[in-house]
């Protein structure tokens, strides 16, 4: 079990020879790279990263983390085909956002034809914040989560021992 350290981060349990830093990247299997790039760039504001056409792969920057897109319609991506046809192994990925105007977010998503699957106050690494759940064009669920509503970013009802 990890504990909150003096710097606000978590310290590893005894005997673990590393410290967790955060999410480095997430890999999504997509069916059309141009559609995927348009969504992640135009709807979410991701910035293109490295391109690996020999693998049917593109990277986009999502803040300090990467989203890796693998085009399953590209024969060069055959090594990424999951062992279970149609199987999924990820429910959703939560993308932390800066403060935002909720109505402006709704208008932005609607303008791009992106339906809001769910909208709620949910907890996460930064505390309770307003979340919009959307699907990318390939059915990957994304939680677009605003910052914690607590001034210090911590839920006062959550005690860390």
C-alpha cells in the first residue's frame, strides 16, 4: 500500500525498487487513422507527435502523456491485432483537463458531432471533479475530467492513513 509522501506524491511500499510517476501513454486500436487524427486533434486539442507509418501508428500528445493510435485497417499493424476478435480490455481512459466552462464544453462537443454519454461529478487522482464521458469515433470511452472542486485538490471526506 502506498502512502502520501511529504511532496504530495505517493511513496512505494517497502521493497518496491521504483516510484510511480504517472501515465506515459495509452494505445488505442482504431479503424481509420485520418478520422482518429481529426478527432484527437480537432475535438480534444491533442498535438501530433511521432509518426510510425511502417507500423500503421501515429502518436498525439495529450498534455505530458501520449495517446498512441494504431490503424487496424493497415496491414502493417497486424502485430497489434488482439488475440480475441472484437474483444476489449479497457473500459475508459480519463484525461485530466484544466478548468473549463461546462456550457462551452457542451457546445464544443456538439459542434463536432460528439455525443456526451454521461456527465457527472466523479473522483479521480485529483479529487472530485466534473466529468464528461464521450466516445471517440472507434468506440473508445474517454472521461474528460476537470480539476477537483476542492481548493487544495483533496476530498475532505477521504482520509489517508
